[in-house]
C-alpha cells in the first residue's frame, strides 16, 4: 500500500540558504528513490514549510535516504523537522 510522508517545520534563519539546502536534499531523494518531493510554504506564515513525498511504496527506503541526506546537512538539525505518515482510506 502506498503511503504519503509530510514533513513540516518552522524556519529560523536565512530563508534563501535553507531553500537551497532543502532543494538539494529533495533532488538527492528523487535521485535515490524516484520520489519527487514538493515544497510548500504556509499561506499565512512564511516561516512554516512542508515537504510532501508521495506516493511512497517503500517507506523504509525513503526514511533511510532522508536520514542520510539530513545527516550530511547539519544546518537542518536546528529545524526540528516533524514527520507524519498517511495512508489512503
């Protein structure tokens, strides 16, 4: 069963630099897993962002790729990224 991963966080810092880091992370994830993520910004709060990865057929592979990519980018550690997994009803 395919799942969807939503990762949300608040930014505290240089938005252009963080955007560049997240864009590179998402490109790496797509290269490794074939899943093209999307980056959203909260409509009423420019500091709240969300990454969406779907459909995910192998959640373990995506989790491993994300954790590896994040570990290579220490600037992401301060973001307190929250992961939420969803499945279709």
